[in-house]
C-alpha cells in the first residue's frame, strides 16, 4: 500500500490518496474562536464537540500596521498616533469617561464609557439592543459627534424609531450600510468621536472572501474596529446577536478581543430587561442595570427592589423575600416555592431563576437535617421578575419558601431572608451584610432572618435605628433546624 499526496481520490492500483492542504481554508471553533489548519471533532480549547467550521483565511494586513479599506493618508495618521509612549506619561483619569445619559448603563460600564474603548453589546434578537443603543447615541450626540451604522434598518426606519423615542440631535449621523469600506469613508469624512455598529453580523469586508456573519468576517471587522478605536481614540460599540446556545458567530468568538462585554437579558414577554457585565477592563464585572420596556422605549428602574416586589401576595404560604447582591447593589426579590404530592415514580423538580443543582442540594439538606418528607413530592421554584440568582446568599430564603409551602403556613409579613446553607445544615456568613441591612431599613421591612456569623454588621443597623420608634427585629440563624416563626 502506497500513500501519496494529491488533490483528489484515485481509486485504482490500491493507492491511498491523502488530500493536500490548499492553504486557502482555515477552521474556527464557533464557541471560543480557536483556529486550526484542519477540521477537529473536539475543540482543544473549550472542549466542545462538532463546533469547527471552515472559513477562508483572512488576508494579511498591510505593512506598517495599515487598516484594510482606509486610504493611505488615513493610515498615515494611524501610524503617527500609535507611536510608543512612556506609561508614566499616559493621562489615565476619570475625565476620560463620558456619561451616556443613562445611569443604569453607566453603572454597568463602571462610571461611563471610556475614550478609545471597544464594547460588545450582545443579547437575543428582539430583546431591545437596537432601541437601547439608539437612545444612548441620542444622549451622547448632545456632547459629541456620533456615527450610528445600521446594517439591519434603513435611515427612514431609524428616523421613525427616533421620533418615537424623542431623539433629536444635530450631531447624530446615520449610515445604513453593510459594507465596511463605506463605514471607513464615513469615518474619514466625519471624524466622529463615537461609533455604534448594529450589528456586527450584518457587516461585510470586501477583502475577506466569505459571507457576512461568518467567523472570518466578524473577526476581521472587529480587529479593524479595535485598531481604529485604539489609534484614534474613537469610542466604539458593536452589537451582536446571540442564539440560545451562543453558537452564532460574534459574541462568543469576540469576547477576548473587546474591552467590555455586556449581555442584555430578559424574556420578551416580560417588561424588565437586565444589563449584565461579564467582562470589563475598566471596572467591575458584577454590576447590573435594570430597565423596563415601555411603549416609549426603555425606561430606567432606579429602585429594582420595589419593582420586583410589586404585587407580592401577603399571608400566602410558599413566598419569601430574599436579599441578593448584584455588584455593589442590594436587590430584594420574591422567591416562590410550591411543594405538592406526586404520583410519578420520579417527582418533578423545576426551577426558574435558580440553579437546578442548587435546588436539588437544598432539598436533600432539608430532608436529611430537618426531616421533611419531600422525596415523594413535586418541587417548583420561581424567582419573580425574570431575575437569575447565582449568589448563595439566597439559600436561606429559598429554604424558608420550601418549608412554608411544605407546612402550608405563611412566613411573617415584612420579613427578609439571606444566608448561605452548607451540606450539614449550617447557615454561613455572607458578604456585605451591612448593605443588605441598609436596604432593609430603606424599604421599611420589620424583620430579618440572617446568619449568626454576621452579628457584627448589626452594629451599623442599631446606630441607624436609635432614632426610630419601631426598630427592625433581627433573628439570628446558625442552622436550618432553628428556622422557626
């Protein structure tokens, strides 16, 4: 048996042909962007299976760091502004941040947008990303020149939406184009201070021989926009769509390339939208912003706790209030639990807004440590408002809701729960208990169930309550067996 290299299969004389590499195609992982010269069944980087797709190799950039699509004069400017400089001479002050006019959005960014930064705003289609970015561009245009590039809508459609949102500015320019060469020409002509590209999947670079939205196109365009932002100081936002599995070319591939990654979350049938930061080179990654979708666009929710607790039933078994911390902001949310008998061999366990594995663990703790008979019951848990809770501090509130539903008696009115529960049933201390107690006072709750290990945080509460005639009652819990009311 002889093995030779050729460009096709020759099924004669027992020869085995091996396909020669053409040198034109490369393969990318749709999940993490890992690049390979050949197709792989499993990605060595993220470990996902069957995620490699073929795409033509991106052309090499011009000598001297030129950007494809820009004129020679424009590239000459880029070379001059990108000269090396001493780190101690760089002026990195908070003055480089610009407020966007939306406090919730500025909170997620870390205080405002940074000059020369590249931010990716991603989320499911139809969640409200374009509406949010158009509102932000209208606010920013009051201070600087803004170029809004839309590859999905015409200028007339953007005008209709802007009129509905009440946006009007003499410094907001709109470009309805999908060709990056047209974008480069507009940037050279207008010299804007901020660019918004909506969306990155619709843009196409003529120098890349692949369809718009492919991984090679998205990577090449984002790389050019990144260099443009860093060399000229233009603040750039790009919008990317995400499917349920996150496999579409864009956000998952580009997260390592951009400075900030924002996810716009929420159910389209619900009013509330949550902006969450998962990567931020200029601030915290734990902050969230809450918006409400109205007929006049997105409206900021400065007091999310009151919004999430609106309409909460009183005196009903299976409902509690949990104090969770999102970044530096304490938020009170309602957790509901329903425990009912089941005729199934395998009772159902369903959770919305809380990790399913966390729910299963807490049910096992309650059955083992408190003696509750839940093994033959269906268990349903829901966080009202569409908020997803990842913090263990919500364990105590979840357990209280389950105990309340299982015993068919309501928890005391105006009470709040927070604390982490371990496998032995102990209630462990949580961080920033003073902030949680401060929010409790501000919202007027009268009773708080909290870990005994957080007694020190109560000193601040006692100082604030000396002037009040009706102070809040603190119940310390060190083990789930002590959960009584």
